[in-house]
């Protein structure tokens, strides 16, 4: 296995395909992943260092098997959850991450994460992933005082995305350079870049910027190389990024938001950009939209980004229902017509891979696990799409 800072020769990299997995045993497999909130349910218990009140009254999806809510109570529960992901046809877990492990309780995961998604839960995920033969992609969430858009590509002091940099270096120290657990390094997903070189992958939610003007496409794209360069300078580790591109002409946050036509060419030429991994982009549609309009919008969004040549993971979710935790929020999906339409998008645009949002997002109605509301309909739906994803369109 390559050491964290090693740079393979072109011969070693072989025919590395951009956006495909590069870990030994996974070479050139398409990424098939789900966003996952590791950790015990917010059930009133204190499994980690921070006290987090119960949010179980906010669920709009309820898992049938209680083991899904008891992640921290036994290794068997963790093995069960990850085994089910593997049975769904996934090879990668996108690990929701809410900042450095040294953050105070009022800033990191505790105020907002839907589960007890503490750094300790991440450790448990890395320990359990080997048993299910799954890789892990850290997913940097907006939290507390940090959003990518507030500091990207540079902050007011001219520093390269300092909050993102600190989080990445902290993850590297914990999972690539941990002397107590050297085996964890092999679980972090490596992804081939445009030059066929493996990089340790990370995902940015809500990729936009308040530090750029609306037409600063080249600066936005080059900012990712600047950040990857700083990570390498300080750690010796080569990283790359999968992006959740926030759509222009929408109510998504950010002065600059990338578009396929305007920004796509620059991102396609950026070595540190490994691919696109959107998070329910259809939620940002301006104004009311019935499911047929939302489906048409999502198909157009997916087609345009997939045509840029940047590896594109087709993102799917069973719908969205957060009416308890976010009163007045939009509601969509949860019908056979919705599922059929997204399955067609996987067939048409999922040649580079698939992301399911999300495995256990119970407060927003997004779950792959069998639930009281839908039994195993969404799990079987995911299984079918995972088979079709990664195949030529």
C-alpha cells in the first residue's frame, strides 16, 4: 500500500481513471456511496464528550431495526449497519464530519448533527469499515462558525481557506498518521485525479463562495489546487476534492456559484478536483415546484454537469420531509414516480458512480434502511440503482 505522502509513478498508477477508486483491491471501481451520520442516535444519552438533547421526536422516518439507533452501544451494531451498506451494493461510506476533534461542544457536531456524529463515532466507523470491506470519504459539513463559502479561496487576511485547511490536517493526523491505528489509513478512499494519480478524497458540501464575484470561475477552480497544495506543503499528503456544486439562479447561498457551462471547463482542468458529488441540489429551486417540475430541473442539472467531463456521481434520495425540524420546508418525493425518474437518471448519468442521500437522515425523511413508513422499499431501490450505476450510459 502507498504511504500517505507517496506519489506513484505513472506506471504504478497504470490506467487510473479520473474519479474512480484507487485503493488496493478497489482500483478503477466507480464510487458508490451514501452519506452517513455515524454515531448513536440523539436519544438523550451522552456517548461522547458533549451533551446533545434528544431529537427523536423530530423524525419523519423511523428505522424498524433498533440497532440503527444504537451505533455506539456495541461493535455488533456497527458491523450490522455497515454490512447492510455493503449488501446494498455500496463500496464507500461518505462520513459526515462537523469539524476538528478539538472543537468545543457549542461549535462542532453537538448543536446541529442529526445523530451523535462525534469524532469518536468517526473512529468507530474507521474501525468497523474493514470488516465490511468499505472505504471512507470524509464529508466536510457547514457547522458553527465555519462555511466553505466564507473563506474560499482565501479569507480576508489572504490565507488559503484556513478553516477547511485545519479540518483536513486534523483528519490526516487522526486517520492517516495515527501511530496507534496505522491500519486506518487503508480505509480512507483514494481517488484517481485527471493525471491518473491517487489522491485521498474529501467532499465539500455547498461549494460556493462569498469571497469571489459571480464571474470568477477561474479563481474558484484554482482555489482547490491552492488548498490541496497547502495540505501537501504542511502534511506531505496529496488530497483531492469532490464538490457539491450549488446551482446559480437559485436560493442557494453564495455570491459565486459554479455553473456547468461557465465553470465546468476550468474545474475539468483542475487536478485536485476529483469529481462532483451533489447533495439534494433540487432543494434549492426558487419558488414552489411540484414533483414533475423538480424532476425536470434535476434531470437538466445532472445532464449539464455530466456533460462537462468531470466525473459525476448521480445523487439520489427518496424525497425530502423535514416538516417537524424545519417547519415550512419543502416536501417532495416518496412516490414510485419519483423513484422511477431518479432511477432513469442513474441509468443515463450515473456512469461515473452514485451517491445516496442519506443512509440515516431520519429528521429529513431520507433513509435507506427499512423504516416503519416504507419498509424496505428504499433499500431495494438503492440496490437496483447500485447495479446500474457505473455502467456505460
